C-alpha cells in the first residue's frame, strides 16, 4: 500500500512539474503577452496554487462536519474545473487555466466569508500550500476586481489573431 501512495505522489509531482515547466516556457518565449495580453503575467504566480486549492476543496468535500451548503459550493467549483466548457478556452496558453483559478477562488472566498471560526480553522488545517490561504484568496480576489475589464478585451484580441 505504501508503494501505491508513493507512485501517486510521484505522478502528481510529475504533472505539477510539467505544468510549471510549460508555464515558464510560455513566459520565456513571450507567448503569454502575444496571445493573451499582459494581464495574464500577474496571474502566473497564482496558477501554481490551483492544485492546492483543488486538494483543499476535495478535503472539505469529504469531511462529514462540513455543511451541505458549503459542499454544494465546492461541487460547483469542481464541476466547472473538470468541465470541457470554459469561459476562457483551455487552448489559450495560461489564460485557459486562469478561469479555473478564478472560479475556484471566487467560491473559496464566498466560503471563507460565510463560515464560522471552526470552519476557518479546518480550512487552514487542510491547506497544503506553502503560503497562507486567506492571504492568497484576498490577493487573487483583489486582482480579479482590478483586471475584470481587461480579460474580455484580451480574449477578443486572441480570437482575432487566431483567425488571421
């Protein structure tokens, strides 16, 4: 059983490392700015916590003490994450992952702002990321508000470039 867990951890790390390498390659080649505009650069650092957010949501989903309402919010986020239909298509480098991050953070922010202190402690306990989850959610939420007008313009620009 121990070998099976190690294999899963290795597979997870390999996927995570591949994703990080792909994002770094896109940045290095300048493909982010070319395809999506400069607004994506500010999200890159946050994209790498998406696996940690998914991990947190799954832990909360299986916890028997978490309310049905909170679980329904989490299910909405997870369904969106696995759905092939996205606000920003996944074939757009980096931006395709950003909408998954945005939906997850918006729902996580809703949960954080509506639960009691015990649930906040539970969230902090389940968090596997390196940084403070509450700080990251606040940072990303602020960034979402700041950049919300730029995202639709960048998508339209990408679609125009794709046609030509």
